[in-house]
């Protein structure tokens, strides 16, 4: 049995690890955003700091200090030879830290917590006392980052992988024939741009509460010459909607951010035609903190939720559902919202999310 002193010593070491890894995440985010990892990845042999800086168009003094973090953090290897230090990024790490890794790339996520801290730290600290939410306007740099991240993912997997997995390909056949589709929380519209181009016989409508995003989406559609898609400023959770107007509705990681998520789900059910389906893509987790205790990225996801998803969901006395609302609560809300059944599927090439396929 552990003594009190042993437990204290272990926790003290854990705190040191937390401080080191928290600092390491910040520095890795800087390295990713600045292109330092990409520069390192071009070298097949250990290289001097000056050579890496030249390759990446970086300042060698800043890079030297950054490399100090990477070496002590166990990310980059260093070899000392004749008084010079040569740095090397192991080739096994490259796909995990650079854009070349595609879906394997985890390095991009190192930017997330630093960005959220910059956008809303003071407001979150205040909210811990007041319970007040934090408005979307506080998070513009974060949204720009998330749009870029989501768009890269959609371009890779939406048409070729995700849609063919829906109803074992049945939705693709319907899209080819011609149906009406809506994307809730469409952001800058890339999902519908891709689908409108791929399925010209179908018509597409995007809803988002951000006027600037809707304008950007519509302008891009015009540039692409897409006549079968339109975008609207619409809050699916608080505004009246027309019943039975869509055959297929989608929401990619947007329901948990709603201030009125239950009302949004009810409106989505209402907007679906009889026989229609709703694809809700959201974080794969349990509604129970205890059940999420061993989630491999639980602390990260709960932090993102604390710093953004829950906070924006509390605006105007909203529900504040949060990113980690989980499978049990999602299924319960979908049932009460009126869907006849909801299936939960894994998503090909996506370990973060589940696909809730809701039927009417």
C-alpha cells in the first residue's frame, strides 16, 4: 500500500510532467505554424541549426531556442560532433507532425489549445465564477484555423469515403438521382461546394449563424459556377423552419455548439421529409466522465470543450452542452426530438468522431 509521502512524490512528478508537456505543446504549435517541422523533414541526415533555418526561411536564433524545447521534449534528436550540434527529426515522426501525413497528422492539433488560450482565457476564468457564456466573436482566429482543418479533411474523405459509407452507399445513389440536402453549421460552405459539384442533379442549402461565413460560401459558389447550392444566415435552434423540405440533412461537429441543441434537433427532424435521414457527426465519447476516464484524448477534448464548445453554448442562457456530451445523451436527445431511430457508426479514417444516422 502506498504511503502518503509516496503518493505526494508521485503527484509531484506528475505535475512536473504536466508543466513540461504543456510547454512542449505550445512550442510544437509554434513549430507547426512556422514550418519548422516541415523544414526538418526535408533532411535525411542530422543538420546544423543554420542549415535548417535556411531551408525553412526561419531566424536561426529563434530556431535554436525552439530546437532546445524539441530536444529536451524528446521530439528531435541531437548529435554533438567537434563542438557542433546536429539536429534530426526521426523519419517515423514525420507523418505524425507534418502535412504529408494526411489523417495521421496529429501535429496540426498542437495549435488548438494555444489558440483557444489566446482567444478566451480571461473570459473562461471569469465564466468559472459567473456562469456566463463566451460569444462567437471572441474566437475568430480559432475558427479560421478550424475551417482550414475541417476543409482539408473534407477534401480528402467526404466524397470518396464518408458519403459512400452512409446507408451502405444508398445516399450516394439518391444524390446522383437528385434530392434536397441541407448542411447545418456550414461555415464557409466547402462540404456543399464539393457535393454540389459531384452531384449536379441534387440541390443544396447551407445554414450558418455567421453572416461573414455565409457570404464567403455564396461568393465561392458563384466563382465555381455552382447553380444548385445556396447559403442562408439561419439559426437552426431558435428560428422557425419550413417542415419537410429536405431528404438529407448533415451536421458536422456543430450540434454540440448550439445554445439550443434540443430545439435544433427538433427543427432538423421537422425539416426532414418522411423517409429522410440526418447524419450527425460528433465526438466519439460517453456522456459519463467516469466512463471517459481512459479516453486516449479525454483531457485534450474536455479542455477544448471548456475553452470553447461549452462556453459558446452557454451564451444567452443556453444549454452549454459541450463537446463531450457523449453517446448516451446524444441518443436520448435524438429520440425525444422525434427521430424514429438512430444508428451509431464508426467513421472510416476518423477515430475522433461517431456518425449518428437518424431516421424519420
